[in-house]
C-alpha cells in the first residue's frame, strides 16, 4: 500500500467518523460534549489535509523512484577547482 493509499484510507475513516458524529448529534442533541467531539474532528480534518499537502510524491507502482532528468549542459568549471583527478592524484604531484 502506498503513502497516498494510506492517506486516502485515513480520509475515508475520518469521513465515516464525521458522519457518525452527525448521527449521534441528531440523537442526543448538540450539547457541550458533541460540540467538543465535532471540534476535534474538524481539527483532525485540518491536520490530515496538512499532512496530505506535505507528503512526498508517490513513487512509481514498480517501487522504483521516478526518473530524474540530467541536463546536457556542461557543469561550471569553478566546481572542479582544487580537486584531485580520480586515479591521477593532485595536479602538482606525479602519479605513483
């Protein structure tokens, strides 16, 4: 089950809870306790929406991460100043 599936399932459960609270309110009236529970469910709805918005994007169904495009433009040569060449060592020294 993916993260988005879990978030959707949590949203469905929260929707069921809100409907159940509505039925309870119809039966016993809108006392302090019901208003408190309704306020808590409203906070849960807001928190779940924030969680949904901040969740990382879903990976592909195959479980592999999404493909990242690497640009063909050359890198800035300033990134490579003061670095050793792999296998050759520093520029001012001889290879062993």
